[in-house]
């Protein structure tokens, strides 16, 4: 290893913290989400948010900062201990279920911060400033569930960060007729799965999209993003967009995009949610075969 490389590696801090913005109202899933946070909708028997938390932990995250809002207490309860339930399961000798329930609450350290008003993704992330401190941190959006048999989605970004010490954003090529649902990057150059990002456009019209590379809900960011977010002006809806902050970051320091490997499920829309539910059920050892037979025999 050269002296230059050694010095650079010493400067690159490990990513240990992750921010989960979970204050969104979930209006696309009403009435199911009137009293239940959308993050708690289950894929088979596990809430969507737990898949994403498990991905963060499998990637090496040690602290999770949830940015919550009104009506989101179920998320806090889910990752907390439930002494009464544990007691009941013990009495009933349901040891396997008990171990599973206990594992959820022992997963990692959780912090909760309330976002009092829905002022956008950038505003939610800004709420984590004091807890994130001077360290690089990850952001995971709960709607995007990534299934990867190889390396967890976030870990792929963290590995790039560990090498280059610059912000990295997860990207996926999407069909142009879907591009206006995403933040879209303008790549300066592309080298295999990696690209250097020149700028980003939030939800552009098809003809104005700078590429077909959409931002997926996984980011590793340097703490300088906070200074930029503090200066972002609210958009026409009064929201502080993360994409605007990222654009300012790109102008000041290198920001990279990574086309990750694995399958992404957009559980934030009904079709994506159904696809995820069916595929996750088919993958289960205890249900997969029976469910596959049921689907095969389904009459049109
Ligand atoms: C957010 C981001 C967008 C990104 C998307 C990924 O949008 O603003 O840049 O492409 O997440 O899921 P949302 O889906 O919250 O409207």
C-alpha cells in the first residue's frame, strides 16, 4: 500500500449510522394506512420496514435514526421489547416465535426524532443532523425493498464509500415511461456499474430526463449534505427536497452513483407491493410450494 493510499484510508470513517425517514402519510394505501403506518404493512408476516432494517444491519449499521411523525408509534413499538408478549410465548412454550420476537428488539440501537410537519425528504434528513454528527451516514427509504442473494444493497454502496470516501447513491435503469416518478441523475462519466454524478433532477418529464438512471432509496452521504440542506429553499409545495441538496453537494465535492445488483421492489405503490408479496411468499420454505400450486391452479 502506498503512503498516499494509507493516508486516504485513515481519513475515511466507517459508516455506522443510518437515517430512516418514516414520517410520510402513506396516502397511496388508504384506507389501510389511516391508523397504521405504511411501513408496517406486512410482506407475508413481516412489516416492510423490518426488511429494510435487516438490510441495514446485515450491511454493518449499528445505529438507526428514525425520523417519525404523528401516528407512527407502531414502528417504535415494533422495534421495542414487549414483555407481556414474551411472557405469554414463554408460558406457551413457543420458543421459536419468542426468539424471533426478541431478536427484533435486540437488533440494533434505535433513536427516534419527530418531524413535526411534512416538509419533505430533505427536511426529514436535516432532523438527523445532531445525531449523525461529523460522520458519514446512510439513508434508507422504507418503500424500496432490495432483495440480494449476494451482498446487501446498502453494503454495496458502503463498500464503494470505504474505497473512495465520497457520497454514493443507489441507481437503477428504469424505462423512460416511468422516469418521472424518480430523482434522475446526469452522469459525467460511467465506468461499469459506477458513475460520477454531475447533477440530479427530481421527477423530470420524460423529455427532460438527463438519463434513464433513477435514484433508488439508498444513499451514503458525507455530513456536508447538512450544510447544503440548511440552504435549500422550499419548492412550490413548500417541501425541502433532498435532490436539491444533493445538487449543491455535487457542485462542491464528488458524488457517485452505483448501479447495485439485486432486485428492487417498490412497495410504495400497489402493484409493486403485490409483486413483492407474491415473490416473497413463493420464496418461503414453509409456504412457497403450496402457494405456487395455488397460483398454478388459479382459474382466470
Ligand atoms: C424519493 C426521492 C426520489 C427517489 C425516490 C426513490 O421520492 O425524492 O429522488 O428517486 O424517493 O424511491 P418519493 O418516492 O418519496 O416521492
